[in-house]
C-alpha cells in the first residue's frame, strides 16, 4: 500500500494527504502524437489513468480513452478548467485533481490567487477531489531535478513541466507505468520524424518547434528535452514503457 511522504499533495476539503494505490498506470500525453493512435480501449483497461492539464477526452475517446483517475494540473491551467467547471468538477467527479504551482500562487493566507480560485470551486462543488502541492513538495521536485541534471532549476531560469510532477507522483503510486504519446529526447533530431501539433486537441505550433523554443529559452521555459532524458533514465530502474512513439530503453 502506497503511503506518501510528508511532501505529498494535500486535499483542499478533507485536509488529508493524497494516497493512491495503483497497479498498472497509463499516463496519456497531451501531444499531437495521440491523433489517430486508436489506443483508447487499451488505455481504459489500465487500473489508473493519468492525464494532464485540461486535455479533453470527449470527442477523442477512440484515441485517448474516456476515463481519468488522476489529473495533474499546472497553476496556469486552472483557469482553463474553470471555463468548464460543471464538466471537470461535477460530471467528472471521480477524478482526483492534483494542482501544482509556486508558493506565491498557492499560499493559503488569502494572497494565493490560484489557491483562492480552488477554494471557491470546492465551496461550489463540495464533492470535487482537489489536492494541492505543498511548498515542501515543490522544493522536493526541484531537488529531484538538481539531482538528476546537476542544474539548479531556478538559476537555469526554467520551470518544471506538468509531466515532471506527474512522473514523480506516478512512480510512487504505480506498480508499472505505460506512457502513451510522449516523444523521447532525440525524436526531434531524428530523420523523417512525424510532425504533429503540440497538443492533440488544438491547432497550434509544431511539437518539435515548441520543444526547441522551450529548451533554449533563457528564461521561463520548460526543459522538455532534458526532462525526457531523465525519464529514460528512470525507465531503466522502474517498470516504465513508452509507446506511440516507442522508446527503446534498456
Ligand atoms: C457525479 O457525477 C455523476 C455523473 O457523472 C452524477 O450523476 C452525480 O450526481 C455526481 N455526483 C455528485 C455528488 O456531484
Ligand atoms: C511498439 O511497442 C509495442 C509494445 O511494446 C509493440 O507492440 C509495437 O509493435 C511497437 N511498434 C513499433 C512500430 O515498433
Ligand atoms: C527515440 O525516438 C526515435 C524516433 O522515434 C527513435 O528512432 C529512437 O530509437 C528513440 N530512442 C530511444 C532511446 O528510445
């Protein structure tokens, strides 16, 4: 039985740490790689299904599945969920939401802008299962980045991605993880790679263009490519497989 450390996300309504006990997990990427993959049924057979930010299932079931057990959401994506609160917090009321964000937005003293939004949401939807990351959790995740890359996240001017927070949580909670639709660190330098939009559910910048922009942004970017290198390393120690596209980690 999985019992999280004191750094684990805490609930907004029941003031309890998150406890998850998953066997075979599926992490579904938001990437345009998911388009046309028709793995929805396979994904839905996993014991715990993880999604990120506001990635929809409605209208994309055949490719991405219909169930969501845990949704890990960035503080910047909370307003996107709140555009459709009846769907996310009422209809999808079996989903657990884990919101990550910096202390300035998540503080509980009335000045945390995102925390305040979530608090209001729980007042309106008392059954919504919303957990937030603690300050301790945030520095724990920064620490993992430093340990794995040798780089200080703050000094390098970058932000961790929602994928990073999802991975760390899922490695604690799952016996095995199947990641769908995530590209590896060399994908965008591979001859003849498949060009897809960054998200499966919206038109927009090409995925690799977005990755390069972020990786080289002097300030405020996500180090998506660096993070993928670390995920590949973790996959050697944990039961993690990546498909659509396939990674060969051995
Ligand atoms: C949970 O969602 C179902 C439909 O998805 C709905 O019938 C039910 O009333 C909801 N429960 C609560 C407590 O909101
Ligand atoms: C990708 O991996 C899956 C599962 O391991 C396998 O069934 C499939 O044949 C692989 N596809 C390619 C294109 O290698
Ligand atoms: C990374 O992805 C590329 C393109 O799909 C593939 O050719 C390569 O084998 C992958 N590398 C690893 C280590 O999985």
